[in-house]
């Protein structure tokens, strides 16, 4: 289970940062940065874990609890156009930088899930598997996942063929079949995988 040991060792205002959406065929990549409140309650702490381990209901509950707790939250995204121009790795870093910049004030240190940092002036530490080690990164993973899923559900209402409310833009069989039947939407990532490259002119 994640804990606060790394945040406490660093001191100051430590932001956890994580992204979601590197792998989908459609939609933006989205990142979140979270500075947990100094008086983090045990009740909230036990809600926080790697977002992939939580049910949608638990993620939604945790996000609401984070907002009510006074946690500082910043969210940033990179569009499908930016993913195409920059590649998915650098677009993910762009989303992270935007999330950090969206915090109410700059943190003194940033903990990033993964093995690379996004290239900012603030001191950063990369943690492989950080969403299972650091509570602030776990919180960021929940925020990013929940907000991106909500965005994909909104897009699903406009583009119902692709099943984004269920697959969030990932390469589910029904999603791939819908691309073949209906062609890609403006929210599909051009050049992202052989299926979408087939549609490039």
C-alpha cells in the first residue's frame, strides 16, 4: 500500500504526479498533480491506491473526498494533435507540466510515477510503480483516471459508435470494429497504431 514516507522525508509541499491515457487509440493524454493536505485523515488515506486497483465507484468516491479534504489539485492534458506532433511520451510530459502549473502554487518537490521526469525547474524524483508507493502519486492517478474517463463518457455522447463510455478509447475489439465500420473521428490519434494509419491520406 502507498504511504507518506517519501513525502515526509522530502518535507515541504510535495506534489504527486501521474498520467493516464498513453495507450488508447482516441482521446487526450491527461495528467494530474496533487498536494495532499498536511492534516490528511486516515479515512482518506485508506481510499488512496493505484487507480487501476480501484473500482469506478471507489475512484469517484476518492476524488470527491480529495476535493473535500482541501487537497491541491492540478490537471493538464495534451490533445490528439499534440500527441501526433510530439509523440506520446513527450505529450505525456507536456500534460504533466500543465498539471503542475495548474496547482494553486508551485510545489517544492515533485514525485512522478515512472522512470523519467517531465523536464521542469522544480526538483523531481521519478518512482517506478509510484502509484503503489506514494500516497500523493496514488491520489494523482485517481484524479487523472477519473477525470479522463468522465471526458471520454462526454465524448461518447457525441460519437456513440465507438463505445468510449466503456472502453475509454482503448483498443477494445468493439472499438477497433467501429473504426473499420465508421472511420476515425476527430478525436482518434492519427498514426497511432496500424488500424489508424490505414486511414491516413
